[in-house]
C-alpha cells in the first residue's frame, strides 16, 4: 500500500517539474526574440514603410515586408539604432538631341540626372522639353533642342521668343501659336529658315465689304422763258438730293483702311433737278395771243371758267415745293391740269392775260370755283385782278 502511494507521488512531482521547465524555456525564447529584434524603415515609391525584424539580411527584410526589387533598382541601406533602407526605382528613359538618342533603364530621379546619365551635353543655346528638376517617370522622352532667338512684331506688339533651330518661319510661327492668314503681309519668306536674331514683321490685312449710304447731288438746269424779263432769273423748282446705297470693298491693314473700291450701288431716292428760269424778253414787252401760243409746242387742251389771283408770304413754297414766282406760278386743279403743264390764260376775246406753269393748287381750285389761280406779288395786285372769265389753254409735259 505504501509503495503504491509513493509511486503516485513521484509521478505528480515529475509532472510539475516538467511544466516548470517548459515555462522557463518559453520565457527565455520570448526574452531572446525581444532582445534581438530591430525596427526597419523603408522609403520606396514615394512612401515609407516601417516594421520589426530579427533578420539582418536586406533581401530577407524586404521580402518579409513584401517589397519587390526589379532590375536596375538601387537599394541604399544605412543603420543607426534602426535599419533605414531607401529604394530608387529604375525608369525606362530616352534622351535625344538632333540625330543623337540614348535610351536606358536606370534609377535616376530628375531630368537633369537622366541627361547626365545619357552623356549628351546641354549648352546655353539648348532648350529641354522638361524642367531639369522635374521627376522622371518610366517611358519619359527627354528632348534637347538647339534654340534660336527671334523677334516678332504683330498686333501692335514686339516680343522676343526662343524657338527650336532648323524651323522655317511658318513652322516657327505655328510653334509659337501665332496664326497668319493668306492676306497678311510678312516681311520675310515664310518658307525660309529662321536664324539667330531674325526679326519678323506681320501686318494684319482684312478684306471686308461695307455698305454705305451716299448723297446723289442734284443738277441745276437752266431754262429760258419769255415769261421773265431778259435780265432776270428765278428758281422755278428747287433741287433735292438723292440717296444711293453703295457696297465698298475695303482693304484694312492693321486697322487702317488703305484701299477702298466700290463694287456695286443701288439708287434709293432719285435726285430732283433744280430748274432756274432765265428771261429772254425786254421788260414791259407784251405778247399777242398768237405769239404766246406759238412759244409752246405739243398737244394743247382748253378749259373755260374763272381766273382769280393769290399771294403768299416770303419763304412760302408751292404744293410742289417750288418758290412761287409772279408771272410764272399758276395754281390749278391737278386732276384737270397736270402739274408742270405750260399755261396760256386769255380773255374770251383771246387777249393774253398771262402765261405760266402749273406749280400749285388750292381749295377753290379743287372745289372747281376757279379754273386757275394766278400768283401775284402782293395783296393789292390780287384785289386789282379780281375774278375774270377766261379761256385756259394748257400743254402737259411730255
């Protein structure tokens, strides 16, 4: 019985001892890992990653952090209390200048570094299509051009530009975004090559059509008449200017009209001639009826009725716009005697009372209270004339 109890006690004691040993080993392992692990900082692809590692091998550290390295990448490692790793990615870059071109896959950061790596030289007359401090990217094409300095005077401004060498004038203007039309004037041949210090003057030329309205001057027509004294003259009808619409082609150079050419015109209002009567007879000379009638020609018409006289203030105009003239102006009913008709007024014995031209009208005439109303220079002359029974012979204008 005692032997059985001792055996159980030995087994229990062994079990506890084993557990204590296992715990001691585990604590030792944990202490060992903590004592030998280090912090790692990795800069790559514009970011920074941080981790803990017990490895000192760079490849294993990067593999542990799931960071891949490619051909051409540059890995730089520095250590203090921590491990610090920076990775420059390799980029496929080409650098060209004229016929020379170099392509490579290397870890360069800026355009300036890429050009230096290519071995292609850049001087003060060269221009690069990217800023030298710009960061490179895979597939970047860096172009170096020899430049020429030119001056361009256009649209009222003169500016100095730099353009790639080897361009024609037309290509250089397109490169600068300066548009030219086929009408513009340029001081150089646009197909010629540019050169250092070249000056290009561009005059903008516009061809346009302008519609204008212009006056048409009236003509002055002189007519002789025995109705006035030979030494006198009177305006029978005043002239009126006409108007026409003119289409003009203008050549405008830098905003200034240099040439103007009329290409079409259309009359809107016809001008009216001014008619001036000049006398041919001596003052006081009288005509017989037959002489008066002989002075006119054409088809005649005859009316019988009353004749009256009227006057008008200075500056007045007839219904036709004429200045009334004594011895010339006679008012009529234009429905019976057309305006412009030449008139001979006689008494019923065929003696000439007066001659004149149908230039005016009035209410008495339109209501048929008189056949003619003869213009006089004063009211007393009108009263002296009174009302007469007359024969009116008139000759309409042809």
